[in-house]
C-alpha cells in the first residue's frame, strides 16, 4: 500500500530563544543560506539602526537598507535598490512593516527571505503574505514563505509591551477563525484543510491557556511559536483562512471606517474574536477569551480602545464587506443593525457583570 504524503512549505530554520540574534551569521552559514555573508538587510530607522550597530561587526559582507515605512512604494523601492547587488538572501530585521516590505522585495528580486522579528505584534512574520499600504488603502500580496525565522527573546522583551499584547490578541483569534472555517464547511461545503486548522487552533489554544504573563520567557516562547505555526498553517491552507474569520473582518472594518483612530491589529482581532464567539453561542469559550484578554491588558469592550458602542455596531455591520466571499458567523447570522445592537448589549452586560 503506498504511503501518501505532502510537502509542507515551512522555514528551514526556526530559532526562537534568548540570544538568538548573536548567532545569526553562524545560523545562516551553517544552513547554507548565506555562507558568503553577502546579505541585503532591511531595517527601520529606529530600533533597526540600533541593532545594526550591534550586528554589523559579525556581518561584514552585508549591505544595509533603511526602509521608510510599510507601503507598496517602499517595498518596490527596496527591491529596486537590491537589484544593484549580488546577494545570497534578504534579511528583514524589525517589526511587521519592515518584514512585509522585505518579503515583497525579496520576491521581486528572486531571493530567499530571512525574517528576524524584533516584536511579536502579529502572525505575519512567517506567513506567505505581505500586507502593504497602497493608494487604495491596504493590500495583501502573495509571497514565498521565509526560509528562516529568528526571534531573540531578549530583543522581544525590550520592545514596548503593546506589541506583545497585540500578538496575543492575534493568536487567540485563531480559535474563532477556525470555528468560522468549520461553520463554512458545514453550511456552504467550503473545503477545509484539517492540518492547517489543527495547527492554527492549537497555536491559539496554547497562548489562551498558558498561565504566564507578558514578561515571562516561557510565555513569550509559546506566543512566538504560536505566531510562527499560524503563518505555516496559512501556507498549508494556501490562504489566510486558518487565521482570519469574523474577528479579522471586524478588525478590517475598524481600519476602513476609522483609519485615524484604529487600535492595534491584535487588540481589534482579540475583541472581535470574543464577540464572534459570543454570537455563535460559545459563551464559555467567549468568557475564557475575555478573562485572558483582560489578564494580559487587552480590550474586551470597544470603549476601551476609544470607540462607542454605536461605532462598534457599525463596524460589525460593515465587516462582511471587507472580505467578499468569506463565510463566517457574521454572514451566517446576517443580523440587522438592531439585532447587532441587541447582541452587543447582551455581550457587554455579560462582560461587565
């Protein structure tokens, strides 16, 4: 009987530990990603510049590129600049915007991408997607997975705690996203990839149920691993479905309706996930999400991030329009404005009681 398997697109190296950044050159050489040390390294002008001073002596063959921001134009300019050199790989050293720019630029010049995350704000660091601002707002662009992911927990601890909190919200929202995927499978016949769903759900559950705090290495390790696994789950599925459901629709609605007031990606996704689980009648799961989000200092009510109840109702009503064709609990219930308002009032009463 033949043994049937499939290849999973994943990084060659995943190095998550305290002090990982100090061994970057050695890891890349040992894994034959860049034995010559000819690297194009994309950094920000802030924390990236500080890390450049620290790393430059160990990477004498590297060329450093300062990235202006997280726009499509920035990524194109970066790719064009890199064409002038002959490199083994591109390194994105920084937060989500820098890594996404580096992903896009690396794909544009046909080089592998090494993602070196300096914060844990969301699950995009290992995903096959680059999210970049463009003239129409914000777009998602398909790119190859990073060939390596390096996360130094010492560096992560130095970043503002709001980045860790954002990552927590994004990871926990996997649970709601997978529930939406399973709902669509039952109601519309949409294909579901069991491996991708399992990876994303377990990543979310590991973060949800870990007793540690944002300052604990053990918790940061689990969060970092969960975000990496989520990115791989999206690669397995071929799209963002394992990690993007009603929670992310609500997040995108906030971004589009209130672009100058929107909170962090993870804060909005975590709030959206808790409300979406309440809508589907999973009251125990929703209550646990609320408890954990609160424990880590994340919002569970829109007022906690500067939005009124009516603005939240408007965002939930608008949310399905942000992902046409995606079926979640919002599309399934198809609630009227008054029904959303009543559902939110019930949720808010439960959360504050």
